[in-house]
């Protein structure tokens, strides 16, 4: 349908039909006949006639169901405007990939793009049109449960992943008509949702406008520049104004500065929460403020439905604002090709063949293998040999709860556990398995059994972690250690005197200090998804060498939070060569570094760096070209992620101690060496100044390269 046709369609719509397009409801409004009379309809002031005009549906999928709802809807909608079906497909539809924080540790944007494309394909054939993903919030506080949906603490990586995920969902050239096995992306949560005070869900966000623009907004802009069709508002405040009714955020920044022309949708009930925030008097006031702020779709509250017509009649809101919102929704439906084919890709026969296919599971396996981080490997305790007697003990020895909380269609019942995979893929391995039934308690019998098999083993793998419900939305924690029962269990296993490898399944950076000091091996598995157990064992037994690197620092304890690599210096900076000086910025009771820093991760070999050189090509736009020789100094092949950092020594405002500016992935055989070259343009050295504009300064810079943020070679240049 051409733009003129959309304008003509808009002109035919009644006021009620327009307002209906702004309403999003859950699938049970259409699929539960009894609910239409006594449930959602009566509770939320919607009549059956109102449902004939609602523009979109949340949380309904499956080709048979979506097609049936679409068919019935079109039979009753006067102008035959099709419904949109949307859902939270965060890291996979039914084939579940590692949580986004885990995917990020792959440092492989192309792989992440591929996982998004698989999720899109499964979603599209199941009747979905839009996913509420990617979440691109920068996060520095692991107490916040939704850190599992983020890609970490670094603006550059967040931008790269935001772009990759949007491209994976929406396909080549964002052409959703000719790429019907793709779906529309919705970048969230706009904005700065990842910085709530105290790491507490839905809490206040308080930061300067310059900080917002420097570190938090770039990833949203990257997703928008990549073509994201939708943006979702966040629950938090920005400068004292809730994001959903924040005109500065949604009109000036999103529309005017970022040139976003797509659909802005509220998060679940976020519009009405302006009343609780204390900036709106009632639902009528909410509707007025939200429409003026530019919110196009109201998710699961009914302020627009109740009051927009009245507001327009009273001339408190211009009907032109309503028309703008409706036109954007119609344009999204048109971009998806729904006017020509309202059923799009939904096909029950194809759905059965595509969803959870063997091909998609192979992508999930690769993603999990590249996301598992080796944190400790003392005395080369890993990889294991099948000839060794190995005991696998703990709550995750037999648990399949490894998908994560946002695996909406993932099936734990069809997800293999570590014990399952040992039985199928490692039949000759000398293993014994002693499970624990509960992550929060260990019985005396379970402990005795685990210690018994540990005593008879050469090595012990202790599988610990969070349940999936301990991270994700509304899962903030003040303690980010493993549950006490697990720590006590692990300590008892340690007393047996055998080499112990701890594997942790979790959705956030944990405080692993109690474990890391005593353990022989330590593996961060995250919630690794559908093929997570297979991937883990492939790494433990050396079929695959670990290559993942952290994208978020692990604290030594909760009191260190926030601890992140790209922090500012202070007027009294710590001198690590003179720790006896008390009157500097430091903690007295803990080392003043993270337990595991940004960019950190081990593999089954080692790498050396030397011959670091930096050359500057002079001119109006200088180019900085860096070279370093990287050598595999170990006995096996391995993959190194060469990380390039920079520090602006003197800026108009304080600059971070280091900032990631690029990275290169290098695969080297044992003894092999390679010169790695990386160039930066002058513009890449820019930052946000007092005038809120991003540009670079001339002056002195430190250029750094290394294997992680705290292990670098450094040289200085002057531009």
C-alpha cells in the first residue's frame, strides 16, 4: 500500500477507530470467550465493539491461534485493518540461546545477529510480527535482575550488539515484505532503564544529561540507525519525569535528534504509572501527557480508550497528534505487508518443521559454546579427559532449568541436563553423578552421597547457580552470592581434598569471591539455553576451547557496586604502588579492583603481546594506526580477542581511565604469532562536551592493547 493510500485510509477512520489502533491488549481478550463477558472486558471498560478496533495483541502466538484471531478480527473490522501480534522474544522463540549477557561475552556480533535471525524465523512462522527486543540498556549494577537482558557495561559493545540484533530480526535492508521470515524489532527501554538507584527494579534513575548522552543513549541510537521499527518506553524517570510522559526524551531526543519515525509503545502499564510517580492526576491526565509526549501504543492500560476523544473534544489535545500516532501504526502494518497478506508467514505446517529444528539447535550450540567463560584454570585442571574419574555433583547436575526467565516458549522438559548429555554424548567417560534436588537446601543424605562419589573421583565438577526466577524482571537482589546452602555444600566437597571445578549457571555477574580463592577451576555458564549442557561439556572435555570474554565486571562483594572498567579518575586517585597512603579514593577492606574485570576470560592456551607500535597520520582528520604482535605461547590452538583501549588525558570534562575503541578476534595455532593492526579515526576519539555535542579534542592520549581491560600495553601519542 502506498503512502497516499495510507493517508486515505486514515481519512476514512472514525475517531473511535483511530483511538482503537492505539490500544494493545493480551491474547486472552480474543481467545477466551468467557473472558469477553466477565474477565478482561468488564474489568477494563472494553466492549466487544471496542475489540473490533484494537490495533495490536500481546503474548499470543502459534500459527493456528493467530490466524484464527486475525480471521475473526478482519470479519468484524469495518475497514479490514489487520492486527499486529507482538511478544517478548528476548533470546530465542522456542530454540533458546544464551541470555543476552551471555551472548555478549562471545564478542561476536555476527553470531548474535544469526541468533536473532533464527528467533525471527521461528517467531514469524508462528504468527508473530514484532518482538520486544533488543534491550540495549547499559548496566553497571548486577543487583538489577534485568541485567541478564543487557549486553553489559560498555557503550561501544552495546552499540554493536544493538545494531546486530536489529539486523538479525528485520533482515536485509529492513525489507519485511520481501523477507517475511523476519519480524520487526522494538528497541527498549527508552531510556536509561539500566541505571536504577540501588539496582532496584522500576526505581528512580538520576543522572546528568551529559552522562545520559555519553554512555546511555548511543546504543538506542545505534538500534534506530539500524532501522528498528519500534521503540519501547521505560518505567523509570529521567530528570524527574517518567519516561513515558517525557516530552524532552520522546519528542526532542527520539523524534527530532535521532530522527526516529517508527512506533513508540509503552511498556506494560507504564503510562498509568505516571500517577504513582506523582506527575499525573488521573487516567485522563495520563492520556493527555502521554499523547503529547508521543506514545503511539498503550500496552494493557486503557487511558487512551477512555479519554482521548474527550480530550480532543475539549481541545486539550489536537487531533493531529492522534493522526500522527495512528499513521505510524498503519505504516508499521504496511511495512510488514499485512494489508496484502494479513496472515503473513503464519503457517502451522511450516511451523512444525521450522520451530526447534535441528539446524536451529546447532546455532544454539555454537552460541552457547562461544558464551561460556573460563574464569579460573589453576594447574590446568581443565580440560577433563574421558579416562579420568570425574564426579558431577550439585543442584545443576540433573536440572534442566538452564534457559533463563525470558524463555517464553522454551520447554524445560525438552532441554537436556548435564547428566542427560553425559549419558548420550560421553558414554565412555568415567563419570559418577550425585544430584541435589533444591538450590536452596541440601539434605544430609545428598551431601553424604556427593562426598562419597567425590572421594572416589580424580576430579569433581560442582554445578551450582541461581534458579531462572532469581534473575530477570522484578528479581533485584541485595546479595549476589550463590545461595548459602550451595556455598556450604561446595565447601564440604572441597574438604574431600580433590581438585574441584565449579560451574555456575546464573543471570547476572555474581560475587564469587568465596569460591574463586579456593577453587581449582571456575566456569561461568550463564543460562546457556537449549544446548547449554552440551556446550558446557564440550568445553569441559576440550572438544571446544573456551573463547568468551566478560562484558561486565564481576565485583569482589556487593559493597563495591558499581564497579566498572571505564570509570573516572578522582582528585585523589589510588596509587597501587603506594597502598599505604590512606587519604586517597579507595576501600580499606577489599582490593580496589574487580574480582574479574571487563574483557577477562581464559582459554586452554596463553598469549603474549609485544612490539606494540602506534603511528599517527597527520592531517585535519588524523588516523591512528596501531600494531601489536600476538603470539600463542601455549601448547594448543586458541582464540584471542585483542582489545584496543584509549584514554584522553586532558578533556573539557573528566574522561574515563580507559574506553574500549575496538577489538580483533585472532585464531592462532600453538607457537604461531601474528601482527594485528587496528586503526582509529580522529572522530572515534570524540566524546560529549558541555554543549551536549560529540566531537574530539586535540591533545595527548594513551593508547592501550591487551587481553582484557586490566592487562594492557600502553603508549602515548599527541594529536
